[in-house]
């Protein structure tokens, strides 16, 4: 497996484009993205579990009932959610792509991200379509920029891998930042691959993968209304179609997981206002469910997050978050260490504090990527969750987001 | 019913005291409090649901098995939690009160609040006992100060009410601020009354009341390890002992609720870093459980809290928090208004935004007490939850709490 450039355009047959069409007032910020496959592709998606769902999700879900798609259109700056004409606008967006590209509207995945509850005007999108289509090329970075909201960095990756002797490529772009929480298809992620895989197996791969990846990321505990992870697989790598479990499917799953874990870490590390990526690893749990519940509880604790911002080895808050997680844990068996590039330090053994050097702990916690390593010593199950610290800037960004 | 001064010393037979004994380095901050009843009182308490429980809770629970108590000792600056010798220290604290006051150690309620996982030295407490006892008098404010951590204001109240023609008094002090979340006996609250009520009915009154009061308060979503609400009723008002439900019990419940709601509002409004008290009222729910779940979800949303800090009428975040609450809600029937002393404004009707004046909304949201009024239009059940805004100062306070 090898990491390469190109993002969503790395796989054979995929092009992308991103422009400023005018949904946002700031003309330097792209607000519309298009991803296109030369040929119809197998497609699958997972969606937010929020009962309040963005209109684009409803339209996309309908379009993907046959497991096929050929393009993704996504705008930022407006979520097209809680609007009376939301469905109508989302359908217009796919109709515009259908018209310009000569593909069925049902083969278009539609997504929107931004402010909730403000009607989305179709005019700038319609006016921008010619430029958007003309821009199609090896421009994953433009598309990645077009879907960003409060993200500070573009999030893209691509890798190559082998299936049955054929070289396949899988790439993706993501937008994250705020309103991000487990138990849903978090944030917006678009993945493209030239691997040949049936719609059924693609859906199976995606829904299985996200349980341990995007559903284990939390920035702020708020489950968004518009989150979606969508994947298109156009088969142009020429491998024998994956139609069942086996070595080929496993190879695909491994590649998919490599890309999604990378994007999870990017999304968490670029959480709104974040200065640090937090990775909480829980091992020795009596079940995977317990490990996941504990890892998510710790990563979501405002007090743990604020302590990490201050590089403060306040492990009592970690114990506290384990204790209120709802998981059945013997707190008297819990060990906790903090880990980073400069070292590892044990701060709690058997649920009780141990003596440790505050100075060394501070050095470890001053790093940009912090591991919170929790050993429950009650079994063999394990889980990882990703999050970020809680900072002044999170408050600043969200104190007046709309203006 | 009448509000009076005196806090926990307002009821007949109660005195209190608060001193700086040296647990904290800052000598201007009191760190030890004592509340004492002339006679043995009926007593009841509710405790945090966190699996990690402070040692004082274990000791207090044991002491209250007979439903009787005569004193409360509480220190701030150290939670006496996750320490190997925690139980031993908590028992020493009650033994010190027992010795000085000539009452059984089993009649002492013990509580601690502060940093988790640092051994609590008994020496300053033992050395301070003479001064603490000598200070006993009409000093509810000293006791209220002694239990404060990051609280910025003392929290106390007392009221008088009638039971069977006798005037009774009920007062309380509280400490709140951080690590405060529903589904437990939140924070530290000590209540005293001279009403005559059996231990069983006192326990029933308290456990019933907190479901709609302290369990509906959230500052930061972190359920503390040390939270406790304890009440002593010494019977000195001379009313006929309340031993069953009826008019007298109802009068007592009403008085108790008046005091606890007052303290809930004080705790939420003085949440760490808070500039505003948020009161979320959910009505028209199909069940009380749904109303509570929705109200708590909204009050706990970091994004709603940050928007309120910025006086931003970002109602989409309210809808979003309703949608991910887990409650079965028809989001297409939901109405939302923001309310404060200067007026009320409808921002969402039937799950969709309505046109409203941003200017008027801003005026309403610039107030210190904000109501978020949610009507589910699906039934008759109702609930109220209290919280606060998320501010720079919350991050500041918690980014480096221990140093």
C-alpha cells in the first residue's frame, strides 16, 4: 500500500472541480464542488442519525437506492436544512448536474454544509455550473476547498493497493471542524476508487468501516444534521468484481480503513479551534462496546479537552469521564498513561494516582498529538476514538458563527 | 411562603461555620465548613451516579443508613477521590467532628470537593477543628464560602412556610460551577430545616424533588465524582411529624422545591466562566421523559451554549440538538422562541425558520437570563432544564485548574 497525491482524482476516471459561485459573500472562499466519474459507478453512503436531516440527504438517499452514481455536487456556506423548499433546491442541484453532464439526475449525490435554516438560493449555483464543469480535471484540492466551512486545512489523501494482481487506487476528501460527534456518519466525506466492487459489497464495506472510524470522532458532541460519507467505485482498475467476502474484499477493507483513519485524524486534529489531536485508546475491555463507550466518553469530556489544551496532566478528569460513561467498568482496575512523540508517562494505576514527574508530563502534553492510553485490565477488547482539545478559539468561532 | 436571610442557619437549632484551615494555599479562601444541629435530625442524601465515587460519599452513605445526622463537615480544594487512603481520611474527618461536638461519628455527613487524585492531608483539618467549632453561629455565609471551588458567588437561600399552623424554615447552601451534569445528585448542596418529618418521608421528598431540579442542571456535561445533596430536618419547628403523604407533605415538597429551584438557577448561572443563565422549557411533549431528554440535550449543546454567549439567535443549533437528543420527536411540529426580560421572539415554526428581526433577537439575547422555549406540539408533558453559556473563561478556568 502506498500513499500518493491526487485525492479524489487519483483513481482512474475521476475528475473534480471547485469554484466560488457566490453562496458565500467572501469571494476568496470556494463554495461549490463537483466530483465526476467517466463511467457510472457503484455507490454507497451513510448518513447522520440526527432526526433533523438536511434536505440533500433525503434526495441522495433516494438517488442511491439502485447503488449507482456518477457525480457528487456539494456546496458550503448553507446547509439547506430546516427550509420549506429544501428538497426542491436539492433536486434542482442534481438536475443541474444531470443537464450539464448528460447523466441521469438519479446518479447524482447531493450534499450541503453550512448554516441551518436559511433558504438556499439556487441562482448562484445555476450561474456557476458552466465554470464548475469547465473546471473538471485533476483538481481534488479545489473540490476539497469548496466543501470546507470553518476547516483551516484541506483534507485529502489517496493510496494505491493491489486486488487480484491489479493496482487499485482509493482517495478521499473531507470537511469537518464543528458539530461533529459519534454515532452517525460524521461530517462530509467523499471517497472515490477505481476498484471493481458490487454496490452491495461497497455498502457493506462502508457501513462496517465507519463504526470504527468516523463514528469514533468527536469535536464538540453535536451531531450534525447534514453529515454524510459517500463512496463511488467505478471499476476502471480492471480487477474481477468483488461480489462476496474473501481476500479481495479484505484487501479493499484494509485500503478503505487506511484512508478513513487518516481522514478521521485530520478531522479531529482540525476540530474548531483545536490546537491538538487527541487519540484515546482503550484496551483490556470485556467487550468492544465497553471499550468504545469509554473511549468516546473521555474524548467528549469538556474538562479533559480543556486540560489537554492547558497541557495539564489532570488524569482525575479521565477517571471521572470513565466513571460516568455508562459502561460497566471496574474502576479499581483502571490504568491511565499519557503518550506523545516525546515519551509516555503512567499517571494512574488500579484507579489510584501514582507519583509522576509533572515536568515530564508537561513535556509530553505540550506536543500536538496526544495519546490517552487507558487499560481496563478486564478483557481483550479494544477501541480507539479521536478528538481534540477545547480552546478559546472554539468559543470564538461558535460565539458568532452566522455573522 | 417568604424568602428570608440566614441560609442554612435560618431554621431553628442550626449553626454553621467556615474557616481557612490550610488545604488551599490561598489564605484568603475558606476551605472548611461545618453545619451543626442542636439536636439529632432526620437526614437524607442523594449521590452522584458516577462509578468513580469520592470516598466521602461512601462514608456518608454508610452513616445515613439509619436516616439520622446532626452535622455536616465539608472541605474544598481537594476531592479526596481516587486516593488509596480516601476512606480512612473521610472517616477521620467525621471522627474529628464526633470528638469535638460529642456526637456519634455516624451522625456526621462528610463531603469534599476539589482536585481528584491528590491525597488529602488530615493535618490542616485536625489543626483547624477548634477554630471551626468556635466559629459556630449564624454564619451560613462562611460555610457557603468554605465549600466554594471556582464559584464566583455564594449560593444560599432560606424560606419560611406553614405546616399545620406552625411556621417552618428551610434553607440551603450550594457549590456548583464545573463538572456538573444531569442524571445524578449534582454538585454539593446542604439543606437544613426545622420541619418535623420522618427519615423515610424526607428521603422520599428529596429523591423525588431532585429529578426535576438538580438532575436538570448542566454546566459542562461532566458528571462529577463527588456530588451530593444532603438535607437535615431537626423537627424544632414543632409541627406534627410528617410520616405519610398528604397536605403537610405537599407543603414541605413545595417549600423544598422553591429552595432547590433557586439553587439550581444560581448554580447554572454561576457555571464556570458563564455570563448567562439559560433556562430551556420544553412543552407539548408526548411524555415527561421526552420533554426532559430534549431540554437536557439543548442545554448541553456546546454550539447552542456558544451561540448564547455571542447573543446569536442561531436557532438551527437548537433544532439540531433536539434532533440528536435520542427522543422520539416529530421535528416538523417544533416551534422555538427566545425569551428574556425585554421580550420574546419566535424564530422557528413547524421545524422551519420564520422571518424575524435579528436586531430584536439580539436585544433579547443580550440579557443575562435567557429562556429557550420549545413547543413540541405533540402532547401535554413539560420539563425545564438549566444551563449556561460556553465562554472563553470556561476554557481558561479549566485549561490549567490544578496549578
